[in-house]
C-alpha cells in the first residue's frame, strides 16, 4: 500500500513546489475522495484536525525537516512506484479539481466540511489539536457529496484487473450464489 508521502511526492512531481498547507490539503482530499468513491483508504496514515485544517503528521514532518531546501520537492522516503494505476487516477482526478485552488481556499473549504468540524468539536478557533479526522466520517461525507452531485472532482473509472473470461466467470458465480436473493428482490 502507498503512503501519504508517496502521494505527496506524486503531487510534487505533477505540480511542482507548493507550500506545506496546500500539499497537506491536496493529500487530504486524495484520501477523502478515495474513501468516498471506493470505500477504502489510499494510504494507512491518519489525518489530525490541526488549526489550519487536516494534516498528516508524518508527511508534515518529512516535508518540513527532511528536504534539502525550502523549495526542494524531493521527499526522501517517497516511492511513487507503490502507487497503483487506480491510485494515480484518483490522485489525478483530485488534482484536476483542487489543483488550481490557493492554500487559503483549500483551508477554508476543509474548515467548512463535516469531517474536520466533527474532529474539532469543542475546540476554540486556532486551538492546537491532534484529534484524528476519522476515516469513517470522511467516507460518509465524501460519498454523500458524490451522491448529491455537489461540485467536486470527477470519479475515475474503475480499473478491472484480469481478462474478460475471468470477469465473466466471477459474474456468473456471483449471480448463482445470490440467485435466490435476486429473485426475491425482483418480485418486490
């Protein structure tokens, strides 16, 4: 599985240098929409509800302390080869939509959305926090955004692995396994 740092490196490779706030928010939106579209995280690391929006601490630390210079775009532990074709399509879809936003626009947007607000509940504006932004709240919120057709990135197509015969056989097996349930549903 890819890491948040791998995703951030891909973003740097595609868009060039940007400040840490924008990189953090774009990486957050990649994770958020992966959860909303596919129900699964693109990487395992957890975001925290910092005062300026969601931040993944390992990415923040590597981006701040491990690069060779302030405008260097190489994250030392990144390995973009861990990204699958589906990961790249997801990242590209998010960048196509959010890539032109300023850091302020991204901060304001994340501050208005339920996952960050829920994680910050009870905290004063600007108060430090390491509260996690839960993946379940991200999944619910961004899946709901897609269902409501709220302005956002376009869901990438699903990549099907395997050949046509394998896919057809899997489909037939699923139909046979669920035949009784499908018959009951068809008559209601």
